[in-house]
C-alpha cells in the first residue's frame, strides 16, 4: 500500500476544519438573539435579552438615544 499524497492529507484536514467552522456558524445563527449588556462601576456586567421586560425597555431607550443623535447631527 502506498501512502496518500501529501496534498490530499492537507486537503482532508482543511476540509475537516472548514466543515467544523460551517457547523459552528450555523449553530450561532440559529441561537443568536439580540441582547443588551450593561457595565456597572466596579466592573460588574449584566446581560438583558430583547424578549425580557428589562431588555425591551433598554432597546426602546437605546433607539430613542440613537434617534436624538441623528437629529443633532442633522441640525
């Protein structure tokens, strides 16, 4: 039996990595949901999902701030 050609070994390995990366991206796309992360003094952080009450309020407030910033840029 002859050993496989070097480029085929490399191709198999790279293909395996590409398949793993593609699967990871698919999983992330399915589970990815909007969220807000707040950082507090002292380094503490808290995540809020958009579908929670606090997350929804944060998204509305952030949207208003963005709109105010746009108006000030134009004005």
